[in-house]
C-alpha cells in the first residue's frame, strides 16, 4: 500500500464519536504524547506555533468544572438541570480531555485568522493520529467552551481563543462517513 493510500484511508475514516458512546477504555499516556507531537508539526506562518493544549488525564475533573462554569454563568431562569448534568457526566466514558487553545503570537503582521488556521491544523493532525491508533475522538465547541467564562477560567488573554475541547477514548463502533454536498459543487476549476 502506498503512503498516499495509507494517509487517504486515515483521513477518510476519521469520525466524530460522541463521548457518550465511548466505552471507558484508557489510552496509554504515551500514545496521547505521540498525538501531541503530531499536533506540533502543523503548518505555521512565521513559526508562531500558536497551538497550546491542556490535558486532563481524569476527564471528570474538567467535566465537573465545565458544569460549574455553566451553573455560575447562567441566570436562574435559563439554568437547565439536564444541561448541567450532561456537562457534569460528559467525560464518564472518556479517557482524556484536551482543551485546544490558540495562543496569539507576537508578530502583528500575521493576521489572527492565520493563527486560528494553524491551531486548527494542529488539532486535525492530532485527530488523524488518533484515528490511526483506533482512538475515538470528538471535537466540541458546545456549552461554555467558546464563552468568555472559559477564557477566564483558563487564564487566557483577550487575543487568545479556545478552539474546542477534544474528547478522546475508545469506542466499540464508529459512525459511518457522510458527505452531503457532492465534491463537484465545492470546486471551481479555472483553466
């Protein structure tokens, strides 16, 4: 099998697997370190390397804090106990939680969008590596993840961004891949 075929298969088989369907199996820390090393090889303009990762080896620690952030930052009339419980228990079957952050570089000539793109590429490298290791993954931006309270909780600067939370674990089954818009409708060839 050619290198292209191997990479193509990994890219095409990467799936979002929700934390609730993960099976509770633990990923060896060494494999998580390998995934972070792959993330570190993302493209970056000006070598700003804006990706940062906070890893929770005990997902309950993050999930409990996420639920509490929701509670503390939601009015009494908008608070929903079911939502709180979902955040609180979201990591019950997860091996690791990784918070992905874009830490804005010090080169003002580089637009923020390029820093976001570089951090996103780092995340994709990590997710593809997880797929190659048969690790289930879910990139979430729900709940409090993109809210100012999360930035404050993480002690981020105004110019930094939370890119999402990555839930990693194992699953017994993975969802099938779907593309709803034909590739031809997404491409314009100019000759």
